[in-house]
C-alpha cells in the first residue's frame, strides 16, 4: 500500500471513530435537552446501550457501503449532503422505532437524538469544505473576476466547480439570467443580478475580466446575438459548447472554450439521419477521391465509423493523405483501408483502380479549388476539374458503381471565375452521365467551409498573429459559410437521397459579410479592430464577385425529408454536343491554349469572364 492509500485509510478510520464518539456523546446531550429522569434512565442503561450499538453498526456500515467515507471532504456538494441525510435519517428512523418498542426509553429522546445526529454529522463533514471556500483558496484578488450568463443547471454546476477548486483561477462575481423569477436569488452565494441585455451595465459595476456564457442548450441564433452583445463591453467572452458536445462527459470547466467564429454564424448546424447513412454505406466498398483534402479527409473519418467493407482513399498529394491514413489506423484499427496515390487526370490509372477494387460508392472530392490560382492557370483547372471528373465518372459507369456523389460549389452558379465555371461543367457531366448509366450520379453544392485549406479564417488568424493588417478584398463582400462536419453531413445524406441526376443544395442561412467576420475574429483575439489590428481593403481579386448564389435562375427547388437540404431541378442539355465540346475543350487545354476562358464560356453561357487576368 502506497503512502497516499495509507493516508486515505487513516482518514476513513478517523471519520468512523469520530462518528462513533459523536453518536455516543449525542445520546447524553439528547437526554439533557429532553430532561429525561436520569434515575429511571440509569436503570435502563443496558437497553440504551443496545440502541446505540444498533445505531453505530448501521450508520458506519451504510456509510461504508454508500461510499460516504470515500468522499473528498473539501469538495462535498449537494448530492453528498443528500446521500448522508438519507443514511442518517434511515438509521435514526430505526432508533425511533426501537425507542417505541423498548420500555423505559422515551420516544421524545429518540427524536431529539435523531435530529442532533443528522445536524452534527453533516456539520462535521462540511467544516472542511467551508474552511476551503473561505480560507483555503488564497486571496480572491489574485483570481480573474467572471460574470456568468445563465442560471440554469450548467451555470449552477459551473459556479460550484469554480468555487470548489483552488486550481481554477476564477471567481464568479454575479450571474445574469433572463428568467425574472430567478433575479435576486443566489447560486452558491453568487447573486443573480439581472437580465442578459443588461450585461454592459453590470460589466461597469463588477469590472469582470471575462464573461462566461453557460447556456449550452440555447439555440445558435440566440447565442450568436448574445456574444455580439457581450463583445460590445470589450471584455473577453468565453462559452460552453452545445449540450451535445457536453455529453462527452467533460467537466464544465474543461468544456469552457474561447468563442469561435462558428458561434457567430447564428444558425443551427444541419442535422442528418445517421441511420440512413449507415444503411447505404455499411458493408460497401467506398472510394473517396481527394481523400487527403479538408472535405475528403472528414468524409473518410465519417465513413470509417459506418462500417464500410473497405475504404479507399485516393489522392495525388502524399502528405495530407498519409496523415489521414495514420489517423484512421489509430482510431479504427479494424478498418479495411486502402490508400492510393494517383492523379484523376490519368485515365488508365483510374480505370485500373476501378477494375481492381470495384467500389460500390464513390465520393468525388478531388479538384483544383483556389479561385485566384486557377484564374492564372485556367488550362490546369480544365484538365483537373473537367478532365478528372470525366475520367472518374466514366470509370464509375464502366465498372458498375452504384452511387457517385460529386462535391460542387456555389461558385458554379453564374460563375465569374474559371474554377466555378469548370465545376459547373462537372455538374453538367454528372447530370448527363446519369441519363445513360445505371450508376446514380448526383452533385452536392455548398458554400465556403470554415477552417478548410485556403479558407479565409486560417488566413485571418495568421494575419492577426503577425500583428496585421487583416486583408479583405471588399467591404461589402459576402459569402455563405458552413462547418466541415456540416458539409460532410450534407454530402453523406445526399448519397442516401440519391435517385440520380440531382444537385443537392444546403440551406445555409444568411450570407455573412467578410468584413464583419474579420472584425469579430480580431475582437475574439482580444484586440480592437482598426486600432490594435488594422483591416485593409485590397480590392476584388480576378474572378471574385461580391456575393455567391446557390441556385441558377432556371433551377427550381424541391424539398427533401431533411428540410435544410433541397434539390435543384436538372437543366436539359444536348448530351452529344456537350461531350463533343468537352473533348475539344480538353484537347485545347493540353495544347496550352491562351483562349481557355472563351472556350469554357461556350459551354457555360452564364460564365462572366473577368478580363483583368
């Protein structure tokens, strides 16, 4: 037995001895209180001893069984008090019954004895906690002052954890809650002073170092509004994640995190029917092209959890592909994983892979996606996006793939850049292939993905870390945003809904102004925009437009079972002419023509060429 265990055993024995002494002494105190006839009582001393013996054996035994002696006295809470009270009340009920049965023992003595025992036993255990709270945590002026928003279960637990630990560098100074019935009440001695809309007023009164939003069950839109209100105070804002994230079993303190830009989007994440996804992926050979990218790698993570027969990751870039492969092997050691390095431009290699592995489902995420880079290399956009998609789709048809889901973009709608225009051609390929194939070909169209490679958030964070400036191309530019898990959820559920030929579109709420996002990110980093960190407007880049669209004018919307996933109606095209034009386009791309954008426009009439490049 090590030193710590020995010390714990000694503490338990000490508490037992203290309980036994307490029960014996209180028997005498109860006699004094109820003025028992001592002469009569002394004659029945033997009977009283038996009652005390029963009380001692039962109390000590039940405390051992229920783990009361194992409790850490310094951190006792309400649950511990209830447990102790139930045990003591049970034992003392038996004492009262025995007193009524045994002649010469007044029941009034037993009742007084029971009440005293409960109070003193609780007092013994809560003295260390009280001492710790008032004297054991050091001076409060060394701790950061925090306003807690939310007087519900999460707020209550958070305040209790903060007060219980000497290692938490926080002191709650007040609580805000919108429930009028709670205002004026206390939680663990911390007063609920007012409503959340009054946060600026109470910040000026209590001078907090930070505000903690402890309302994990609240909807995203209200949390977003509340964060923006709190940001006006200039005080650092932190929050608890959603209730779904808290189910992981983290303590409230460990769950507190910095407010992220995701919190400011102001909408709920799209939920999917996991049962539907499981049904069509389980026991299937699934291929993900571009599996090392942001979307592709998250697809692989989610698919790996759905018990595929085999998961094939295909990508041209070694580093990220190796990383996701290593991660999946650690997390899912029983996963049947195949990792292939290949270019989707290489038709023979793609055909060989499909012939060998015979995938049932293909998620096609491989593409060139960076708008400015593709503007200066349009031929490469055509070779990779158009030629690569044609190669993979043709192989899928040839080798009997059941479902083919292509990742598209909102930039494919009325495109102003070559990347978007090539993705529109890819959508056209998918819809036309579906007409003549047994494979169910579909595309999934969504906006910008927060945190993906090349997205605006990592760039802003890097610029802030370097001291600025944060660069925005236009003050009024807006974009649709979604999280990576959201994007992948849409892609996976689109596969479940697929009947062939659809373009699935996510309702992503309102578009977000990039300038506002830059300001918020600077504030979340603890700086003041255009004072500590400057925001510089650089002008629209080639191929960039002020706002994106998710639907073309000629496309109608059809609702799915998931109310936030819609289907765009297929547009009628001349199939023979389309594929003939694509063949000519690819020939010109490999000839390195300087007229690529004009040639693409012939295929995509809605493409508006940016002539600045």
